[in-house]
C-alpha cells in the first residue's frame, strides 16, 4: 500500500533529531531502505516536510521516495490534505502516516487508511531488524536443501566426483 507521510512528525519517532541539519535526508534514507526491503515500487512513498526556504521548496524524486519540501509559510499538513483531494476516490488505496489528529480525521474522511507515526516507526524498525545483515550467513531450510539436491540429481551431478 502506498504512503503519504508527515515527515517532521516521523523524524523524532525514528530516533532522529528535528534540529539536525540533515534530518530530512536521513529520514529519506530510512524510507528508501524500507522501500527496498519491502519491494515497494517507486512512487509508493511520499513524504512531506514543511518550512523549506523558497529556493529549496519543491518536489524531488529520490529513488523510490518522492519528497515534497513545502515552502516556508505553508504546512505539510495542508500539502497532505491537497494531495488527498487530488487523489480523489483513489485516496482509499493510500495510508496516511501522521500523529496529527486533524490530518488523521481528514484522511479518514477521504477513506484513506491512517496510522500513527509511532506505529509506522515501529514498522520501519521491524523491517530493518529482520533484514539479513551483510556478514550474517543465512541458513538454508531443509526444504531448500532438498530442492537443491533434487536439482543436482536431475542433472547428474550428484555422482561421486565424476558428474
């Protein structure tokens, strides 16, 4: 399911600091990893950040994540509302990630799913924790071993060294 995410709402929930210079880019990196782990196609995660100075405001495709940097003076909440309105009836296929009660209420009115930033942060952590680590050897299941043996037996490679 695709997501519309209130970025500044999520940043502290994933252990980042809002006063960090790179907080938005760090969150985007986490969301990109989430997309990779979950196999989400591009355009399935849109994150909104408010407070962008005029030269930095705008929308950018960053891998599988679309980042909306909302101009200073406007809010991410309003940008999410506009996006839901633009989605029309297809808004029901999206999940809004925000802990803001007004945004949640408007998302529900648009028939979108709603989850809190806390809950989504837990999903992000769970996805990262369950991903195989680079140095971690993955053990084959007995079924996988049996399938490999059948494959090699069928090709005549299971004979002693002669093949």
